[in-house]
C-alpha cells in the first residue's frame, strides 16, 4: 500500500494498492528498494516492482521525506543506503 498525500479533505491522502494480497514468509528476510529521483518513485519488494511518475502525483514531499511504515507487524531495517543522484 502506498499512502499518497494530497489536498483533498477530510483525510488529505489516498491509499494506492500496489498489488493484491500475497503470501509472505514472516520468518525470512525481504529485500526492499525505494528510489526517488527528479522524475520517478520506484518501489521494489523482493521480485515485485512498481514505478510512479512523480509529475502525475498530486503532492510530493521534499527530499528525504519517505516514511516507512509496517502495518500489523514489526519491521526492522538491517541496511539502509542513501545516494545523492
């Protein structure tokens, strides 16, 4: 799920479903990749990938403002890499 900020009351956001329900091994490690550049937001989880054109998004937060949120579980980050493009 991608929660996209916008200026529409009452919530000022909308949830975009990235994919349907998928079985997930909760005891295994999973690879996440999030890349935001001047034109695209790319989200990858294991072998799943989705890309958005940020010029089509109603509101884009400033650089570095990507929030990771796990719903209904704990999520830990083992390795984080930030690269200036």
